[in-house]
């Protein structure tokens, strides 16, 4: 766990954007709409503050948690069926760490080490997204999308109520138009990222595996066969392997360690 990871311009920019969205939502949109002193204002401010806290907490988990380190003693189990089903051309030894790589592990050039079940290296959290922090990353994107859509709805309510008074005030009108474009853009970007990761989780794929599987999919389609990802064991099992077996804890950013430990995974032909 390294707090120094927070000291990067992209991470500080994310925190700054969070602070800006929180400020305009609570002190501009809600206050101008119903007033912070009213019961509706207090309730909306409380719900939005809770969402903002969940975003900040999930971001901290993503930044601070080690995404997944390969144990120094790791050696592949040749009896493991998922190894025998794996692509024969897959490199089993990292040519940079000179150590064995478990299945789904990849070498990150930025972190300069191998990451268990690596998804991608994310600039915005100054960390890799891997086995141990993927759930926190997904939950962060989920809460951030909900918060942005919520904020956009509050902005629309505020503009509908005060539209006439804004018309004659050019600086406020310009500021509200800027906020509208900013919030809609942010909601669409985060919403697209959320849909993408829901798709990946439902198919038990990482971003790297998705791009790797494109050729296999193309070849299967060309020969008239259907393609199924190696670790795709059905939508529900795929979801529980990432978010945990307890549905109540699916949106809790803390990691649910499963029995596989990021080293071995159930292949679809095993299930
Ligand atoms: Zn490596
Ligand atoms: Zn990395």
C-alpha cells in the first residue's frame, strides 16, 4: 500500500473533478433548485454526499491496493486442467521478470512487474487494474456514473425552476451551459465505460483478453463455429467470480477474495 500513488497529476485531477462536481451539485444545483435548508434540499444533499463518499472511498481502494503480485514461490501446476486448455502459444514465463506467469497474468511495462489477472494500467488511479482491485475499479465507475447522472438531473431541475432569472444574467447563464455540457459529457463517458466493464464481467474477460480473443472470434465465425471465451462459465458465475458470491456485497468496494486467489481459474470446459 503506497500513499505516494496519490501524488500524480491524473489522480489529483480526478479528486479535483470530484470536488468540483460535488460543489456545483450541492451548493449550486440543489441550493438554487429547492434551497439547502428545505427538507428536499437536505435529503438530496445527504444522498449526493453519500455517493461522493463512496466514489472517494472506491478511488482510494483502487489507488492504494496492490493489484496482484505473483508469489515468489509460484511454479505452474502441470496437472492443472486450465493450463492444459490454455493456448499453446501463450508465454508461460515472463521474459522481463524471468519468472513463471500464472494464467491471465501479464507484465505491466509501467509497473515493471507481472500483475495477476491484469486488465489494464490505469493512468487515472496511477495503478494497474488487476485481480485484487478490479472490483473496486468497477464499483468506482458504477458510483461515479450514478453520481454524474444524478447531478445532471438536479441541474435540469434547477434550470427548469430558474430558467427565466438566468436569461438576463449572462455570466450565470454561461456557467450553467458549461456545467450542462460538462456533466452530460462526463455521464456519457462514464456510462460507456460502465457498460463496457459490465460486458467484460458478464463474459469473464479482461480488457487484454478481449483484444486477444478478437482473432479467435474472427476465425471461429469464418469457419461457421461459435466462439466461447476460455473462462466464460456462465453469466451468474462470471459475475460472482468478480463481485463475490454475496449479492448484498456486490457494490461494496472492498475486495472479495475468492478461492482461486488470482493464480488458477475455472475454464469453461471444466464447468
Ligand atoms: Zn513480468
Ligand atoms: Zn501497471
